[in-house]
C-alpha cells in the first residue's frame, strides 16, 4: 500500500505477487495488485482480478475499501453498490457497511434505494441524521421525477409526514432538520405553514446564518403577498443596520405595493405581525432622511442611506411624481456622494446605476463640478495637474470612468481622443509611483487609466485607424509588465490578438490567468473559439483537453460534494449541487468542445496515423446517435468578463446575448452534423457479395445510407437557417461575444464543397449497389461531381491567396480571414480524401473483377467503364492542387520570415522610447504566431498529400 501511495505501482504489483505466493487467497493483496495494474494502464487485467475478489463477496474492511478506491479510479461507481449490498446481507447489523451502502447509492443517484438504506440504518441505530437522510432522499426523488404531479402528490407529502412524526414526538434536534422541514413546505407551496415553523419554537434553532430566520420569514411574506409584514420587517432590520441594501429594496417595493392597494393600518390593533408599517410616500421620505441623519452620527461612513435616497427618487420619477416630495436634485446628491465616497473604488459602480437621472445637457457641467473638488497640482503652467496621493488619484479615476460612461469621450474627434490617450497614459505612469511597494500579485492603483486609454484607441481602430490597434497592444503589454497579475489586461490582450489572427501569445496569457474550475466553462470560449480556426492545431487540442477534463471530472466531483452535504447535514445544498451538475452537462461550451475536439482528432489522425474506421471506433461515434441536449442547451459564457465603461447604447445588450446564443447553436448544429456524416462513411464499408435487395435489407447497410441521406437533409436545413441568420448582418460590440466561424464557412465556399462531397457518397453507394452495367447515367453524374468539386476546391484555394501580413504606410495590417480560409481548405480537402478512399474501396473490387473477365475471354478489348478514368483524373487533380497549396504555403513562410519589422517606423511620433520596445515585442509576437500557423497547416497538408498518393487504382 505504501508503494501505491508513493506512485511506485510496479513495485506494488511485485510485492503483492510475493504475498500471494505465500497466501494465495489474500483478498486485499489481490485488490492492491489490481490497483497497481489499473494505474499502469492494464485496465482489463485489473478488472478481471477485482471481479474475482468481488465474486467472493468479501466482508473485511480492507478489501472493501481497496475495491472502492479501484472502482472509483475505473469510473465504475455502480460496482461499489453491488459490493456493499453483498456485505450488508452477510453482516446485517453493521452501521458502517450500511452507511457505506447509502453513500454508494448517493454516488450513482439511486434515490429510492437511498431512502430504503437510510431507514434500514435508522432501524439499526436510531440516530436522527439517518432518519433525515431518508427524508432528503424522498425530496431528491421529487426533484428528479419527470412528473411534477407525482412529486407534489406522493414524494413531498410523504416527506412532510415523516418530519411531522418527529416534530410530534419532539425529536427534532439540529438546525439542518428544521431547514429540511422548511424546504419541504416551501416546495409544497405551503407558505403559511412554513412561516409558522420559522416563527415558532423550531425557528429558534436557525442560528448558523446571520438573519437566517428573518430572511426566511421575508421570503414567505413575499410569496404570500403580505406586504404590511414585508414592510414592517424590512423597516425593523434597517433600523438595526441601515447599510443592508436588499432590505431597502424590499422596503420600497412594499411601500409602493401598499400605496397601490390603498392599504390603511387598522385603528385599534397592531399594524402587522412585525410591528409598525409605512404605507405612504411621506413616511418613506422621512424614514430615509432619518437614516441619513443617523448615518452622520455613525463612526464609519455608510453608503446605504445616500444610495437609498437616489433609489427613491428614481422610483418616484418612474411613477411620474417626483416634484411633490422635495428630496433634492439628483445631480447635487450625486455630487455630495462623490465628495464623501469618491476615493473608494466602489464610488463609480454605485453612481453608474443612477446616471440616467441626469439630463444629458448637464453631463459636461456635472463632470467639471466633480473635477473642481479634486486636489490636483500642476508642476508648471502648461502641464497636467496630477494627484498628490492615492485618495486624489482614486477620485480622479472615478471621474474619468464617469466621463466614459456618459459618452463624453465617444463624442470627441480623433485629435482630441489621441490627446486624452496621451493624458491618461501620463497619469497612468505617474500613478505607478504610488504602487512601488505593491507585491507582484497586487494591482497598481493607476491600472484603470491604462485600460481606459486602450478603450479609446479601440474606438479609433473601429473607425478605421489601423495603427491604433498596435498601440492598444503596446500599452497593454506595458501595463502588464508593471502589473503582472492584472486579469483585465490579459483578457483584453487575448481578445485583440485573436482578432488580429495571432493565437500564439494567447495560450501563455490564458494559462497565466490560472482559470479555476467553473471558469473553464465561463471564459474557456476565449481560447477554444480561435485556437483551431487559426491553424494552431496542437494548442487547440490542448485547450479542448483542459475544458473536457473539467467537464468530465465535474460528474465525479459533484457526487463527492453531495456525499459531504449528507454527512454534515447541509441538506439545502444538495439540490443546488444537482442543478449545478445539470447546468454543466447541458453547457453549450461543453457540446462545442466535444464536437470540435472529435473533428480535430479526425483531421490530425484519420487515414494518417490510424484508419478513419479505427479513429471513429475509438471515439465510439455513430451517425445515428446525437448526444447534444439541443432543447436544454445552457449558455454559461461570461460575456461581461471584460470591463467596459461604455454607455448603455454601446454596451452588450440582452438582445446581443440572445443572438449570439442562436448563432452559436446554429454553428454547432452544422459542425455536429458534419461530424456525424463523416462517421457515417466508415459504416458504409464495402461488402463483396452480389447485392440483391433482400440481402441488403438484412445487412442493414441500406438503412445506413438512409441515415446518411437523412443527416444530409438536416445539414441542408441547418445551412439554410445559418444563411438566414447571417442576412441580419449583426454587429456585436467589440468586447461582446466573438462571432462564430459560420460567415467564413459560407462565403469561402467550404460549405458547398463539403455538402456536395456527402452527396457524392450517396451516388457512389448507388453505383456500388447497381453494379457497372447499365449505370452509364450514374457514372456520368459521378464524373460531373468530380469535375465540379475540383473547380470548387480551386476556388476555395484562390480565396486563401494574398499576404497574411502586409506593411501599408508604415503600419502593419493582418489578414486573419486568409488564415481562416486556409484552415477551412485543409478541413475540406481532408473530407474530400476520406470520401475518395470510400470511392476507392468501391471501385477496386470492380476493377479486379473486370481484369479477371478480361483474362477469361482472352480479349484485349473489354472496354473500361468511364468512372475509372473520372476517378483517376480526379485524384491526380487533387494531388496537383494540394501540391500547389503546399508550395503557396512555403512561399508564405518565406515572406513571413523576410518581413523586417525593425524597419517599420511607426509614423506616430507620439510613441515614447519605452513604448517603442513594447511595440517591437508585440509585432514580433504577431509575426511569429502567423509563421507558426502556416507551419502547422503546411505540415498537416504534407501528410494529407501522402494519403492521396495511395489512392491510385
């Protein structure tokens, strides 16, 4: 066992063998040997050994534990349940084995058996947790039941009765048990009863979370629309803590609900269960004013009361009745707020919510007013006035962010924008002085100046200023050198490099972000969208692996979380874990990565290192199966991960999200159908007996071609939907979701090529079933398909021609679309070759039969059917075309190597000396990345060229 712990698996196997020579029936040694075998890649031997021991139904703890570890490593948790089922039968009174059995069921989600196992445990050892494990398993049955009705009429009422029994017998001990009772009542929509539980004696046990009882009461009051109680409770909680924002929201919601219902307090008795109720605007106004007066006496400044006043103004405006209640002018209130909290980084995000209270005509005046109160000092007459300490710097940064949000920078012309960029960079560099003592992992105080300058330059780039984008990269790389942990710099660099078609620097940037766990799903798209499409095949494989490893381990990990939740009685977390698991399983990104990963593997290996059949078999792909949950696809991408200070009309909107999801889904459908069609090729394998119709139906081959034809129709439909979608000509914001590769796929002709290749498969199959006699028409059709395919592929190649990087007026311009077209060319030619090798497998036997006939008849003049010449010409032309592309790529490599970037005088003399060195680095990175892409594409095409040479019949 020590050897196994240290990872020395071979020694572990040897030691186990020694032991087994002496005691050949030592179960535990056998299992430890099996673990060693499993870890050295001998899965089948390990499994056989383990089953040998399991068949003896061991009951010693060591063997059971070791087998559990082994099965877990094999990803076969269902075998653990069988193990403990047997153990429990032999040792029926063991608490330990029963609880292991319960947890084994929890791993595989067998809720009904969990319920039974929980009760069995409770009968042996009447401990409360066991009883409630059983209750929780009932709730889980209700959650997982497809039939809503069943869960409300059977599982939940049963769970409720089980808990009521404990309540009546006064056996409720722990907080978790009360939580569980509350959860059942809430799911049964018995809000009144749930409220009574929380307010009653049982509610006293709810102590682990702050205000746990109050929050639960509030939730129930809202469900019951008991606004007086909502209001009184929120009011009471705000008196205790006037900085708790959620209760301000509830307080306002309830006040206006009560006003709309014209509710009046009863004359005699209490206003409500929770005490005094406010039901008029006057009371609300006074209440907020009192909170502000209170705040002025508090030792620590609180933001809540001041923001609540702005929130109230906003709501009153929304209702169209602001003037009656003199709460003050929002502009003045925001100014006062800035004076109080302007040096806190949160000041900007606080005010951002309320800027629409300002009339646009006042924007410039408002910003000027804020600038006037910041202590800035200029060294000389014409110089920029700079802050003297971090406080003043924060205040100034807040104003700059607000200026961007109010659109003041957007309205400027190019010259002014460039001047602002200069000023911001000056302030950025000056601000670095305050952060000299910062650790490497801390951000510099002035980082946002640099980011804002880059945002302004991005505006200029989108307006057609080519040099601006290089300056963006230059400033970001400079920023990163001072603040190596700034994720915003890295994310923005990733986006800009990708837009320029340079993927090489991105891998390193992304790995330095050190994305954890769920982030592989939320920001992984930044990586997987571009790696393959820019020809970095190795990096693409790696980035897909990162993501897939996370998605696959999520299955296993979630089971462990659920088990921990049972052990510690955190029942309310269990449904959350299950929902989390489902959300990841139906993740759009997961489906995309799975599909692209398989297409990539086929592209790199099929018919190169392994045959297409073997590749498809090893992925257990079949054209009939579709494992993507189309109806439940969840878009888990974080599209706001990049900071943006843009005004609402320029920022990413809900509409953009919807459109992006629609586009991603359409593209995924096209890719997934392409993959399934390719996997169908290997199922059509050529069968030699004479084909009569009954035979084919039995062989099931005819149904295979039907599958392919059906998929082809689906692909046509998906392509049509895709084209319709693109007619809308949607422009996402520059920092919004990246568009898919669909537009390029249609416009460069890859789509038409790939579709006609799959139609060709159908024709060849027909030729195969009908034989060569009387098939002149089909043969001609195939011949014409070959011709038009060569034309289409040549067109596609022509769309790849041109310089990838060119120097224009002293600035660089990249053409990433040419690179994407090249990548599509490689993919399309690979599909063409897989289809050709199917043609080859059909035509070869025909040819050898003809030659046999020729020998028999001893005639020299048996005419060769035209399809052979068609195919030979086609293969020769494919070979020539591929050789031409390889030569073209060699040419590109030479041009890219010869590009002397040093000679580029970026004619923008605004660049300072220290910036120039970063500009060099950036351009070097882009050049090297393009070089790398072209090399990888070239290597792959050479391997494909070798496979063409084998196709001569």
